[in-house]
């Protein structure tokens, strides 16, 4: 079965299904708005996140063959995979020695390039009866996000997922399952899974990005800054070496540190203050790398020019517009395209309105002199939005 036949709700670890697809759905769900209540005012939504215990190690082999055949995989390929798993044996090695060999009759091969695709096929078939259209259901491998308008609906959907998976040999982790109320307006309540109370959180981490219950991205920005510092420390031996030229240090920074700070930011609406936090952290790293401090009274433009590193805010804008252009070139049925074009009924909340993703995109396009129609031409769009390093 080719990857294109997997449903849009099932993201997977192959070139046609990137983590940004799922991150975009989550971030836009929080940033565009929430389902409206009967009064027409903006309401809240409840997100439940589920995870499987030892997902790869629990896949029953008979279920794997059944799911492959049901997905339309040719019988000759099913036989090839069966030969790969036939008479699998292993040992357990520890400090006092190792055990005798024993048969492994359940689970997928760890480290195999084929295992992620086989697991996606299994999850596709096991969840076929309970899976809803994206963005109400989002999946990446064994990480599942369920969106509903109330706690009762989330509880019902979680129970349906638990029954559908556990009756076929999988197991939903009780300790890792949690729920979050986005823009909460309803009173207190709980969500239970098979009688056990599910933990309520104000944020959860999904695919490396932090999603907050209020739709903001302040904590994600702080984690991006921390990720940048972690990357900087790993290569500080090179960046702080006085024998290495500033140009080489700039290349190392652009290759190792900056991607960690930019991860996932193309799908969120940053405020000016949050962009400033990122740029302040970047300039601290560059000053440390070049051996100068603020007491030396050297302008930021000179620091960037010496290291040949452009403004981080410009690179965030470039990544954001590049992703927007990618979505615009997809067909009209693509979930990301439909969410960007979605118009929500009702009135916005009282007070200063939040900065939405499309507000930021419109500001970015105005700044670079581009329009939505320009995104149809990929080469022209890339040329218009490109922000090169000095």
C-alpha cells in the first residue's frame, strides 16, 4: 500500500507525512479560534492526548498480517514480511551474564526502516471505526490527540479508542493519557478512562512543541531558547575557540544552533516581544562566540555581519511564509488549507483580540510585497520571501 493511501489523520515517519502537518493542525486549532456555543460567542474545546504502552513491542503478529491484507498489500509482500519475522530469537544481556535464546512472537523489529510504515498500517486499521476527521482526531505513530467540545465527549471518545485498541492486543497508557481545556469557559469537571481519573494539564508537549491551553506560545518560545542554548553548549568548544574564524563559527551556529531555535515556529503566531526574546538569546550566543560583551559597546549589526548571521526574526518570517506557500499550493481538500480558509461564526471575546496566525501571515506578506496569488509559483515565492545571511 503506498503512503498516499493512509488517511490524513494518520501522520507518519516518511517523506509524505512530516511532523509540521500535525503541528500546524494543533497550533491553528488553538490560534484560529474555538467552536462556538449556542449563544454565538467563542466557546472552549477539550483536547485529550493518549499514548500507547510499549507500542512497537505489543503489536500482535497475526494482527499485523491481517491489517496488511485488509489494507490491500499484495500477498507476496505479506509473505516477505512474514519471512522476516519467522523464527525471531533474542537474548537478554545484563551485568551477571546473558540468558539463553528465546523466541520473540510479538512486536515489530526495533531499528528497522520498515517498522514505522507497518505500525502506521496497523494503527490505521485498528482505529478505522473510531477515528474522526482531522482536526478532531490527529495521530502521529502512537501519539493520539482527540478534540471535542466538552469533557463528556472527550471521555466517551477516549473510552472508544481504549476499547478499539485493547481488544486487538494494544494497551493505552493510563499514566501518559491527559486532557487540556482550551479557552475554558465551562465549570469544573473530570475526565475518566475506565474508571480512573485522567490528569488535567494546562499544557502538553506534542511532537517536540508545547501547546498551551490559552492558545499562547510564550512557553514554547522559552523552550526554543533553551533548545538553542543546549545546542550552543554542545559546540561551544568550536564557537569559543579563538583560533577559529568568525565565518566558520557563523556556519556552525547556522547549522547546529539556529535550527533548534526555529523548530515548529513556522506554525505559531509570535508577538513582537517573543521575537525579541529569541533575538536577544541569539545575540548573547554570538557575542560569547566572538569573545565580546555589551560593555564593549559593539552594535548588533556589526556582530551579525562579523559572524555572517542574519536576524532570527527574519528567518522565522521566511520559515512561516515558506510553510504558508507550501500549504497554498496543496489541493483544496488538504486539511491545512481548509483550516487556513476556515471562517468561524460568532463574535470574538471582549477586549483586545488575540493575534491570529493569518494576521501574522498578512503582515509578513505586506512586508515582503507578496500576495496569496504569488504562492502558486514556487520559485517566485521562494525568491520573494528569502532572507539571506550577510
